[in-house]
C-alpha cells in the first residue's frame, strides 16, 4: 500500500465531510487507506463518519488525548509506505496525493515533506519556517508580532520573501499537511506526546534533521488550509496549552547550561 491518510477530529462535524469528500474525489491512482482518529467528539462527528464514509477506518477515543498522541495512533496503525497527516480544516486538491508520493520517491533523503498551503481564496499561506530562536517564539506566539509586521526578524522567520514556487529543503513546516516516510520513523521516533497541541510538528521535523534526513517543501502539490495557524495573545483561552508547549520546546532544545539554537541541519 502506498499511503495512509490520517486525520484527527474533535467536534469537527462542519469540517470532516468536505475533507473526506475531497479525499474521495482526489486521492489519486495509488492504493491507500484513510484513518480518522476522533478525540471524544460530542457534536455528531462520529455519526457522520459512520453513516456516510464506510471506507474510513475510524478510531473513537473516549476523551481528547491531544494532537500528538492521536497522531501517533495513526502512525502505529498505518499500513502505507507514506503517512499523509491532514488537519481537519483542509481540502485535498487534484493531483496533490500522487505528486507528494512521486516527489518523496525521488528524494529518499527526505523523511518528511509538505505541500504548498493555500487559503480558501487560493492565496499563499506562509507555512515554512526556520527553527526559531527564543525571540522568534516570543514574537510569533504573542501579540508582539502585530507591532512589528515589517521587521527583518519577523520577515525572516515567516519567510515571506522566500521563493515559494521552488522545491527545496526547509527546517520545518506547519503540520496542517505533512507526508512522512513510514520506514524513517524507526530512526526519527514518533510525535512527542508531551505536546498536547502546537510544536509537535516542529519537534518531529527537528528530529528528522538530527537523524540525517531532510524535510522537503513540495510546492507542486497544493492543499487548501482554511485557517491560518491560530494567533495567540495574552487573552487567548488556549494560552496555557500554548505556553506549556513553548516551555517544553525550550527545555528540550535550549536549556542545559547555555542557550543554543536547535539547528537540525547546517545552514
């Protein structure tokens, strides 16, 4: 089997139908499977999947275990050579699945790849990033970014002046859509389940670089992602979860006697 598409849901009734419809229409010519892990939805998400999409392998968790644990369930269950992780607020466009697999097959040095992400109106979504400094984390994760939108620090981190039409390695990409080479997981490991939400994608890409693999941006494949990564402020209701993820990332890669930039590759 060439691929496993893996999706996490939590109270996603309005989003899961259009996503699964797009998969059914555009999953391409290769043999594959689709797994949905539901994290204790109470809004009818499970019933919708069971009633309309019998071809989906559905896992029903009794409670919300977080993003990383649920994605690891998908990785452990997957039978495909590649695992295509999709956020529930995405749509698969024609040719995307086949293109991602073809490019990854041509680049065995890459353990992880990702497509060009587009907003609903087909504008480019800036989804590639370098590994951050603590200052990048502070500016990106709080309201401070709004005060310095044109600063070199912000522009360099969001890579808005970078050529988003070229196939090339990047430090990491948003986890809204990642294609993962399954046989690389024995060296890389799975998602760090200490992250309930956020930073688990960055952490996995860093693990890939540190194990000698690359992470590849593949703009020939395009995926619609409805929402930009949620902007956080000091008043955000998910601030505590965000802060826990930040502290875990900083503790893993910056502490230990001195601050150090967690480069996964040489630049």
